[in-house]
C-alpha cells in the first residue's frame, strides 16, 4: 500500500524529499518517452521545455496533471506543508524539460526556488554513463513558506541573481557545500518542496538526453496581486494563466 500523505510530508520535512518507486508502469513510461522522442526530433538536438496542460494536451503528462488522485495527493501535501487550503481553482501545472546539446549545459546548476510549494518530478530519460548524469541537487528546506508576498519577492531577488547562482554552483563543484544529490530513476516519482528547497540539476553530457516531467502545485501567494504580477515568469512567457491554460480572449 502506498504511504499516506502524512508519511510523505514527514519524509520531505526530515530528508528533503520522498520517492515513490515505479510510480508509472513500463508501458506508461514508453508512452511518455515516445512523446519526448517525437518532440526532441524537431529541436535540432538542443534544449527545450514545454509548459502547461494545453501544450501537453492528449499526452500522459496532461492526463496525470488532470487526474483527481494525483491532484488530491499534491493538495494534501500542500495543506500539510503550509497549514492552509489551496486555491479552489488551482490545477497541477505540468512542465516537460529536456536537456540535450550545448544549450542544455546552460540549464545546469541553475539554482532556484519554485513559485509553488509542492514539486513532483518524474524522470523519463536519465543518462547512466559518464561522469555527468544530470543528478537532481537539493538543499532541503532552505527556507519556510512565506505568505508575505513582498518578503518572498525580496528573498528570491537576492538568491536568484546570476552572482549568487554562480557562487552556489562554484561552492557545490568545489565540495564546500554538500547538498543532497539524487540519481534519478525513470518511472519513479520524486516529491519535494520546490518552494522551500533551493534546487537545480547537475551538468549533463551534451551528447545525452535528460528528460523529466515536473508537476507544480500550491501557490502560497494566490491571494496576492503583487505575487501574481511578479511571479510565474515561465507561465507569463508562455502566455499561460496560473493553471497553464491559455486565457480566453
Ligand atoms: Fe524547480
């Protein structure tokens, strides 16, 4: 039997992450991989990202984001972590991220906090050979959930600038900082608090493909107009609303 949301939340608090092994079946993994391969074939071997339910419509990724048990589990984790109810209209926001080629290298050691409290990561393709396999690097629970949107924005401005990101990357490479380093296994589901934990992926050999599906849920600042105007840059760039849907004109 799958552990309860309480057990998962306790593990995230204690260890910084939790994992559900073999979360999807080999057949589902093959379906997901077929979509990645089809998309990768049109991107000239370079980095790409696909955001939102609409862009992923008809894929297993949108299906998972829209499934009630999956959303319920994400919502339970949000409640347990934040002590608050999620916004009633909020949906799980899926993102496909594929590192390959030289442009994929620029995406490594890009330390950040997510805008949403709960992050689920489903690896699809992870290199297994060579020194650099794109491990997930987490500084677990670096900060608390901020319900003060302005404080969150200031904190992110300090930690999300190029200088601080390069400093953290340098310190990790030198071994001065010792974050958690996870060797990801395709088909497993990794859950952590992307909002509380500074995280990034390690370098990935440019000749290899590293593809992951990310699912985000639980915006602690859903009631803040300031946060709405300043956060969710990816979604704004993709011209999507907070649920990853294109606004109806
Ligand atoms: Fe993230």
